[in-house]
């Protein structure tokens, strides 16, 4: 490809939270690398559950790595959100046309969007006026089969690239862990109302001091057929548009009328 | 106070992200300790900018500490969100009536709500059906004067305790860094549309290898008089009701009509 041809291709920033060595990010790179100029900036170690954490107490490292054939890639010592910030300021020196995050090993539907480093990276991009999408496969294992996820991630990215997207667009895309041919299609959904019921496991260390492991059971309270959990249970890929204005406008109106100080 | 009287008092869980030794959490405890049975579970070290991070890769420690007179307090090795989860499951063995977070040293208005450990702890409580509020003073310094913040935090908590609040209520309360008598009152606001323009500082270590420090300039794009930034600039305490359903319903409707796969 000539340089002039390549320069007209959209710049696609790819990151994740499972770390640059995870099979999921390799699947995402493979799925879209002919759709634009792909640049990868991803954590140098797993960063699951980091939410929207940023690194403010110590400095960050950034190293080039040659692990994706023909694709510029950097590993970063920080969080997924740090990766997006560093990519724009110090790697690309511009905003990419879109930012993709994933493919995550494990679900980021419903309330998981809040804890997820994968989705926080996508949200960070949108804050920075870069349309973005996070992709997650409902299979935690390292050996997960990404065939269906790769196929649908590509379809969603193609749709994003041919649509005039609002610059603050964020899509939370989850893919059911079934054979690709069993996936029924794509559903635009709302975030299910669900949460984890915590259950810390308590153990004692060799000195007799207590420590706790976070565990919990996922509980879905949402009975609607318009949620991401419903779609995934019925073998659809779920796409939830996400926003970063967290204002609860309904409660705002109510408090304005009733709270007097 | 007799035990029966005390048992009817609301249970108030207090946490923060600056760590249990920060002056801000002490101010919050002092501001509300006669309004209920206060229990503190807070990080054992600063956890600013941790967002909604949870600790999943290693275990957590929890130690009782006697630093607030007459108030049960525990320090936790985890994030602010971990503190809330552990407090409910392993300290209180019940849901508190309300959860308060702060008083943070530094602003958590506008987009800061997303990065803030203080606010993420409050959001976590609301996910767990505990009405909550995060408090932040617009002064980063350790020597900050919390007089006004303490006074208004108490007013907001009194209002919360006498109101029948929805169990998922989260309030993001910011207090201007001015003398208490200059504060004009409380305004219910929306989250301002603002962001940071990143500017990483690049340095070299003694081995000649590069490292980066995250810095950035806060830029407010919101010209409205209904935002938290506006209220604070005009010496009002801002109260933004926050939600954890991140679905962008406007974009959802649009994509449902226009996206075909």
C-alpha cells in the first residue's frame, strides 16, 4: 500500500484491560487490521477491574513491542485509561478516528461496565471526543474461542466507520460464548439492572492474621427483554450505548422542588 | 446513651479515598457523629484517582484503628470501592442506612466524578441499595480549612436523613474553597461538560530510559448556569444527583432505527 493511500485510512487505537499479551486483543487486532491504520497501546500486565483508575502517584513507562505483525504496538505500565491518554498525547500525537478496547475475556454487560477497565478505556476515549467501543466475550478462559467475537467485532467496527458518529459515542458490545453460527444477530440494548451479592472469603495467613478474597454472585434484577443480559441469554450480541454524563436528571428535578436549605 | 436508644439511630458508614489519616475524613466524622451510629472503613493509604477499581488479583487486609474518639474505625488495604463492599459484608454484617464518602481534598465536580475514588465509593453504596453522598472541598492541600465543608456536609446529611430517599440515590456534593460565611447556599446541579487536556511530562531516569508523569489542564466547555462548575464558581455548594445506569437512551433509540446488521 502506498503511503498516501495508507494516510487516508482511519486511525484505529486499540487497547484492553487483560494486558497486551492476552489472546483477546490479538483477536481484535486481527478482526480490524485491514480496516484502518491500527496502533495498539495496552497495559503490560492484567488490569481487570481497574474501572476508571488513573495513575497519579507514580510515573508511567511506555515500551514498543513487536508482537502483532505489521502493527505498531506499545505496552504501558499504567491502567487502561492511562493507555488511552498516553496514546493520544505521546504515541499518536493526534486523536485516532476511533478507539476499540478488548476483546475482554469475560462479560462486561450490565453493572460490569462500571468496574471494567476495558469499558473505562472506551469511555475515556469518548471523553476525549474519540468515538469508541469496548468488546467482551462471555468466557473468562485464556483458551476462549474468539471466532464469533472477532466476526461481530468486525461488523460493529465496519458499521461505526460508515456512520457519522457523535464524537462522544461509546458502545458496550458483549458477545455470547457460543459457536459463531449460533449467534442470532445484534441487539441494541439498555444496561440491565443487576449487581453482585458480595461474599468475601476469609482466610488466615501463616501468622494467624486474617485476609479476605473478594467473591460474589451475579444477580440480575432486570426482567425486561430490552436489556443486555436478556439479549446475551438469547444468543444475541448486545450493544449498549454508554454515556459519561452521570447526572440523574429525574432526581435532580425532584430535589430542586423539594429540598430547601 | 442507652443501648436501645443507640440501636434506633441510623447506621452511617463513612469512607474516603485520601486514606483514613486524611484530615478530610476526620472533618466528616466530626460533622455527623451525633446524627447516627458512625462506622468508618477507609483505605490505609491514599487512593485518589482509583475510580471504580476493585481488588481481584490479591487479598485484602482489614485492621481496627482507634483514631476517632468513640467511633468504630477500620483501615483496609484496598480501594474505596473495596472498603464499601468489605464494610457491608465483614464489618457491619448489614447494610448501613446511609454511606458518606470524603471529605475529599480537591474537587470532584464535573468529569472528576468518573476518576474519583471518593465518588466511586458512594456509587458502589448506591449499587448496593444504600443511599449515599460524596463530599469534596475544592482545596487539595493537607492544611485545607474544612469549616464550611463540615457545616454544609452536616446540612446535606440532615436533609438526607429526614427525606425518604430512593435506595439508589447518590449525591455528588462539592464545596467551594472560601470562608464559610461567603458560601451563598446549596444548588442542585447537573454535571458540567468538562474534561482534562492531557499533557504528560516526559523525563529520563538515571539509565536514560523515558518515563511519563500525567498532568493536564481542566477545561470547562459547559456555558450553562445549571452546572456544578458554575455553582462553585459563584460560591454555592453544588449537589449533583448521580446514577449508575450508564445507558445513553437517546443514542439507543437512534441506533435502533438506523443500524442494520
